């Protein structure tokens, strides 16, 4: 079986890589916006199967809304499958 310290290290590495990607994306968007003057953004925070959506314009929010509905359906489906497999 996998050692718990290995799983801890892999989890920590994934969180660290995710934070680095967020920082890099922020820097790139900021640099790009200084040339053009406009930034459109939207985001989602998923708490359990409930998405919280925010954004700066309607088009971005609609795109994130579609993605969040798809993600929510996948999460609920995964929970149902997990429940029936382990019961």
C-alpha cells in the first residue's frame, strides 16, 4: 500500500503547484491588461456541490455558470456512484 507520508507529500506538492499557477496567471493577466486596458474575469468557489459564482461582465459569468453546472452535475454523480459502490 501507499505510505501516508508519500500521500501527504503528493498532496502538498499539488497544492503548491496550484498556488504557483494562480500567481502566474494573475501576473500574466495583469501584464496583458496594461497593454489593452480591459480585463474580463469571473470565478467560482465550490462549497460541496454548491457553486458560488462572481465576475466582472455578463459573458464571463455565463461561461462560468455553464462550467459550474457541469462541475456540480459531475460532483453529484460521483457522490451517488461512490455511495452505491461502497454500500
